[in-house]
C-alpha cells in the first residue's frame, strides 16, 4: 500500500484551525461583525471634539474674515475689504515686526541653551532628579511665571534690581523700557521652555550609539569636533522638530506679554497675538481679527514648510 508523504499546510490543520493561535477568524465572521461599530463608539468623543473645537471654529473664522462682524449685529459680507485694510494697517505691520524680533531672540537663545543643557546632561550626569528640576519651569503656568518675574524685575522692589543697586549700578527698567521690554520677555520665555526642549534633545542624544563617539576618539577628534561633526548631524530630525515647535510657540506668545507689559510701553511689546485679541475682545471687530488670525496661520504654515525643507528634517547624516 502506498503511503502518502504529503503534509498539511504549515500552521493550519485539516479542520481549518491554526495549530498555534486557534481558530482562524475571517473579517466577515460573526466574531468580527461588531468591531466596526465598537471602533466608531470609541473614537466618537475624539471626532466630536475635533469637529466642535477645531474644524468648526476654523471654518467659521475663515468665513468671518470676509465679513464685518461686531457681535451685536449679523455678519455682513465685505469680501476682501478686511484684507485690504490689513495691508494698509501700520499697527499690524509694527506688531508683526515686534513679534519677529521676539521670535528671533527666543529661538536663537532658547535653542543654544537647550542643546547645551542636553549635551551636559548626557555627557556628565545621569541624574533623574536633575532632569526633573530642569523641566519644572515648563510645568508652571505662563500667567504665574509672568507674574513672578514681574515682581522680581520691578524697578523699585524687585530682587533683581536690588542686587543691581548693591553692585553700584542704576536700576534697570526691564519691563518698563522700550529697549528692554521684548528682550526681557524673550528671556522669560526661554527660561520657561528651555527645560522641555532640553529633555527632547536629551532623548535624541540617547539614540546615538556610543560606538560613534568611540570611533571619533580613535580618529583623534576632540569634544568640540565630535559635537559639530557627529552630534549635530545625527540630531538633525530632533533639532528640526524642536526648532519648528519653538518658532510656532514663539509666534503665538500672548500670556507673558499680557501679564507683564500689556503691549507697552508705547507699543514696544505689542505682539501680533495681543493686537488680534485687542481687536476682537477690546474693540469687538471680530471680522478683522479673524483676517489677522488667518494671515498669521498662513505665515506659520509657510514658515514651517520652509523650515522642514531647508533643514531636511527627515534626514540624519554624519557628513
């Protein structure tokens, strides 16, 4: 009698059961009929929240940007009138310039300190407690941070100016001077966000294999050369992400300015977000405020796209 040498398909028995995972369940089987319904139930809160608090306000804002809307009267369609007004609005361009100045200071100083702090943490210490202390300012509310620094920088009673007078110098009007207002707010912003950015960069540093630095030392490279030729190129995606987030966050600064200077003195710190807020909730010109918000959104999209392209955020190399 001939004996068959064929064997059942691997992983599947003659009864249609998987030899390791049990019965094979197809998508149309009764066991899967309720999966789609359950999935929609689970994601429904997120979808509803997105539609109610993101999609609808965005579409409503775009519509209002083409209208004259002052809350107590129905929106009146005006077409491109708000855009024409924006182009000729000197205060808008002044606020945009002030915002750009703030962004440059906070981004340059913040990135430099964040990267330096992350490298020091990575190369010199592994203390979890120290990392927790560094990130603490980020966890503080912007209003609380701004209020605290306003007290500390007060020209008469602030501890900073008391120390300056003890050293024999005249007090500095950090928040009351047109010259110092934006640099001071930028430094407060850097102090608040540096720890968070440093932790992100620190996490990126941990992904670099130690053998890379060992090979660099064998080739005779010093610490600075390894930082320029190895660390920075390998951190390109992480640094690009931190830079993009920092730029977007800096353009949206509001609470620090609103609490410390309210846009003064003489509009020296009147950033764009504060001007938009004043137009909307101070003068009730919601249509024009929506136009400025839409312009800011378009600028941020353009800046982000250019940053991602110029920085080659999806690449990491050691060239």
